[in-house]
């Protein structure tokens, strides 16, 4: 069922992370996604369909055929809705480090306004939903996840770091005080337990002028807040970070802009006066 967004909450509605059926896991046509965004009053919008670099040549999904359609799709939605909202040409690159030459080739061949950098899997865990619930696996997958995210940040050829607490959707956290099973408490527990590497990742993106994403799908996935979660966003600011992007990560029409007002409100409460979008790789700040 589609969520209603109250008119009073529509001051600034920005959604620069969403997927159409040009993603292997997306449901709806680009034009339908954009139509919904325009109807809701989204002012800045981007489709960011998946480029899962680790799956090249292994998946049944033809990434190269899909990637070739991103620009025409963007042009089509711009021609229909460009008078109602600012529309960016973008993509979400997952696991770029698994085939850097391929990732860099795609980036050099496409004049994206911005690219979202993501970690959706790790070396030993291809499917996050299938991680065995043992202490060994929990600790190993979290270590791999943050290590690979740090390496991705050090590579740095993207504009915003996606959903930093994505893994917390799938794993419980082992802390000195015991195992944290409550999904809503995992983000904070992960932050406290893995602070040194989290700091390194945040310091690296700040140094490289990469934004931190507040991905509102964390609300609908039971994490009780965006991904990255509040402690991560707060820490990013403490360390000098100034660039926050927001997106719903909608994979179907119904989720476009879902929980974005809540997400922007939280970012504001955490001390930010602006969020940002990217035009031709340059940050553009929007007052919140
Ligand atoms: Zn993602
Ligand atoms: Zn996504």
C-alpha cells in the first residue's frame, strides 16, 4: 500500500536514491517511478539503478544492456517531468572493488551527475539474507563489511556512501554486554562496538569530499531510523562532515520518497542545516 505524505510535511522532498526495472530487483518502469515522485512534489529526483560489479558475467541479468538504457530513461523522464523537478543522471555502483577496471570503465563512459557507492555483500557472504546466525559468522561478516567499505572509500570514485548500516538489517551484534537481537538497537550497538573502523571510514569520506547517505529505507526495514543511523550521522558531523544526501531506495512506485520527511527532520535534529544533491559531480546544498 502506498504511504501518504502529509501536505504539511512537503516543504522539501528530495529523493536521489531509487530503482526502476532497469535494476535486477526493481519492479516498475522509470517513467512510473518519476511520475510518482512528481505527483508527491519531490523537487530533486534521481533513478540510481544498480551496477553490481561483482555480478558481471555471473548473473543472468544483463548489466550492460541495462546500463545502456539508463541515459535514455533519464532523458525520457526529464522530458516528461523536468519542468516539475530537477532530475539527475545517476547510478548505484555496488562492490566496485571486485572489478575495478570494469567499474572505472563504466564511470569514464557515462557522464553521471553522481554515483552512489555501495557494499551489498562481502568476500565470504554473497547474500546478506543468508548469513548463518553464529558468533563466528556475525563477527566475520561485520569485519569484512566495514573493511571493504573502508577500501571502497579509499578508492573514492563516487559521490555519496550508501546506507552505511545496511548490514544491520541482517545481522545481530555481539557486544561485550551480550548479543543484541532487537533490530532497532543494532545500529547503536554496531556503532559502539566498531567505532575505530567506523571513524576511519567517516574520516576517509570527509577527506575525499564524499557525502554520507541517510537512506530512509531503514525505517521500513525495521531499523527505527535511516541507514546510516543517527549515531553515524552525528559522528560524521563531529568529524567535520558537511554533506548528507537523502534517498528512499524505492524499488517500486509505492516506496518513492517514503519516510523522507522523517529522515530530513532527523538530519536537521542532528545539527545539519542543509542536505545536498550532486550536479555534474559538484555538490549543491539545499537548506532544510
Ligand atoms: Zn544499495
Ligand atoms: Zn539502492
